[in-house]
């Protein structure tokens, strides 16, 4: 990805940065709401215009408040700018230049990064005259756009492409796209989603895993609003870690932003190869933890349970939490359970090996002959009721392992669980989901 230029969308809060990102990529990637401070983490997506690809980064903006969280969000924006090939500095053209805009412009000039000044909220030609007041920022001619309605977005993207560094493809000709990635390799990049209730330590763990302060970490619940992902090279190959927003019970969600955060987190679960369910050990295994585990399990996604803040518990409390695990998460079977401290790093080193084993099980491909032999032996040991039997079986898919059974009659759910358990034990499938599809066939 190093050959793809990085375009950072910067500016103070509530000038339309996330709306602009969504407009450019053509879908609702970043959460948008009409109040400042909604975007707090950096959100990155691939974008393309006239055949030129680039990486688009939405930042949380520079916040003028004096809180610790404001300073962390602003620091994230500065880091993003320092990594950028081009900055889109977004300003509210109707409001005009503010003190915060002037401060950001001064920082951008000192950083020396190429800048395109974006005059947003110019919804019609009547308001275009307002953009010339922005010349006082000293960043060149502003480009008038309406991120909400799409007005001027094509002209802006033409400016972006013209301002980007020369493309590597120009040096390599038609062969350059082949260097990008082998066919299908992006599909094989493993996606690992960190999920859990708000404030259980997901972002702290995410930052430790990727080795940088990527998600904003703060002791205020709900800091992460968007799902943020980073690809990390590991001994098992590249892994895409996805930090999701904390999920509450729907009845407790009283803000549109929080609702869309939950939707984004659920979408990340559905797209993940593995979910890391992070539980705050100091609070025990709650009913909401149980509901989240059920939701992940229903999505067919294998789970690794992380009991975070384990170092803060005494021996008696640890026994109580393990008992709660057995009572409330019993349906996870043999899912790995790791006791860690994301803050200190204790026990985190065991995570990658556990992920490696789980992923190996998730991608398991079993020859048809072995599947048939195991099911034949299982039926001989315990025949199905009412003369029902499996005549033939094969593994139709992986991720998770999915088996198609051809049966002469309907098989009771209890018997299907027996056959699933037989397959799981025979092929060491651990706690990954196993799907059985039954088709009727005479014989």
C-alpha cells in the first residue's frame, strides 16, 4: 500500500469533513451528524478518480477545548497530516474564517505539506462570492463545493489528482497493476474485529496490537465512533485488526450517532474472520456480553474471548468470573479464553498464537472421503430415529467449515448436533462454527 498516495481531510470540527469523505467514496463510510466531535479516530478508505487511486483519511479535527480527549483527537489529526501526500483543508465558506481555521492553516503552512483549500457548504452560485474571504488563510485559491449535495466534487477531485505525486504506474507502464497485489490476496487478508461493550479496553488493546496510538483511548465510554482498521504483518501472515465502537443494549441507545456506531460494529462482525470479544473482568460477564457473544456466534464468526484487566482481580473474584463464563457463555464451547491486561501488555503475547490456531480451523478443508467415513461411523454408533440416515456428505465451503448432507428423511435437530459434534471432534475444529446443510434425497 506504500505506493498509494495518502490524502488527508483536515479542518476544525463540524465543517463537513466526514460528509466530504462519504461523497468522494460514494457511500456512508464515516458517521455524520450535525454537531462537532463526532469523528474522533482516523478513518481510512480507498478512493479513485479518473483511474488514479489514493488513500483517503478522515480525521477528527482540531478541537479547541482543553480536555484530555480534545488534545488526543487533535494529536491524531497532526499525525495524519505528517503522513499525508496531500491535505484537503475543509472550511465552512458560509461561516467564514474562524480563529480555529487560522490556527490550522498556520500549522499546515509550517508542516510544508501540499494543501488544497476546500470551501464547503457552497450549495449554489449565489454563495460562491463568500469563498474569496478564505484567501486570507494563505493557502491558495479555494475550491467551492457542497459535500452534502455533491456540487463541485468533480472539480475538487480533478485538483486532487493534479496535486498528487507522479504515479508509479507511469514508470512501469501497463505492468504496474500486476505489482500491486496478487489476485485475491486482499481477500485472504484476515479480518479480526475487536468487539465489546463501551469502555472495556478495546482501543487500548488495538493500539497495543498495531504498535501505535491509532484509536483514541480515553476513560469516557463511547470514544470510538467508527470502525477503524489497520493491517499488521504477523508470523501467520497479514491480519487486519478492526477496532469497533462499544455496543450497548438497543434500549439504551438514545443518539443517532451511537446507533450508527452500533450498525457499523455489527457490519464489522459480519465481515470478520475472527471476533475478539473483550470483557471487562472487573465487571464480570454481563448480560450484554452474553448478547454480544450470541450475535457473533449467529454470524458464523469464531470467537476468542479476552478477559481484560485480569491483573486487577484477586483470587476469589477470578473464580467468580470463570464461573460466570461457564454459566453465560457456555454455548461458545471450546472457544479460547485469554486472561490479559491491554494496558500493561500482560498475556497479550498469547493472542496471535491463539488466532493462528483458530484461523487454521476456520479455513479447514476436509476431503470428501474422510467426511463420509466419519459420518458413517457416527451413524453406526448411534443411528438416527425413524430410519433416517445420511446417504452422502461433502464439505461445500470453508470460512466457516460448511458441510452438505444428503439424507433420505428429515433429521432431528438433536441428531444434527450429534453429527456436528462428531465432525468437530474428528477434525479438531475447536470452537469455530460448523454449518450443516441437509438436502433430501431418496435412497
